[in-house]
C-alpha cells in the first residue's frame, strides 16, 4: 500500500518534530517544504514565492509519480485543494494529523521557539486551520491538542501503526 502522512496545522505547531519522529520509526522519506523555502532564499538571496512554488510542485509531482510512501512535512490547510487532486490521481491513501492548538498554547510555543516573527500572523494561521477543519474534518485521523501535545510523538506513532494495520495490503 502506498500512503502519505500529511499535516494540518498552523505555522510552528510541531509538524517537523512529528515528521522527523515518524520518519525514523517507519523508515519513510520526508518532503519538507521549509527546506525548499530556505534553498530558494539562499539561491536568490531573497525569497521568491514563484520559484518556491515551482520547485515544490515539481518535486512533489516527482514523488507522486514514484508512488513510494512518504511524509509531507507541510501544512495542507491552505493547499489541500492543490494536493488533493494529485493524491487522488496517484491513488495514495492519506493519513492526516491535525494540530488543533489554542491561540494561547500556540503563542507559548512561538515564545519557546523564538518565533516572534510568526506571532504577528498567529490569528491568520489559526483561522486558516479552522477553515480547513470545518471543511475537511472527516479526513483527520489524529488530532493533537493542548491537552495531549506532550504525547504527540507517541500518539502519532500509535495511531499511524493502527491505521496501517487496518489499511494494509
């Protein structure tokens, strides 16, 4: 079975730590859009949204065509309509982890991680996530919230393992 692990959640909500953990536990490659963002910024000495989108989409398409399971370390909140078509065409099964953190908790995470720049957009990030959840809640396999956040890694491993057992070949 080919599958993809995706995340829904605001910037800075712990997608990358979960992706890295699952990558090591399940021997899955991770596609990290932040790495492409950094690469583009380094190549042009400033960020180019058009170049980022071009590189991201080209590499994602290549992964879809390879048809190997992988982790998409990016938020699907605003991009789901773009990803959904490719995923359905590629016949990947989708495991979605949603990071449903309160504004207060997310602000504390930003402070702890020194994400002061993101703090100014926190309300937009939360709104984008809430809009996604209101439309696509049925595709969520695991919800991480304020109360279970410290267990996010073990919960992600546990729920993905169970999901794989139930959806295997």
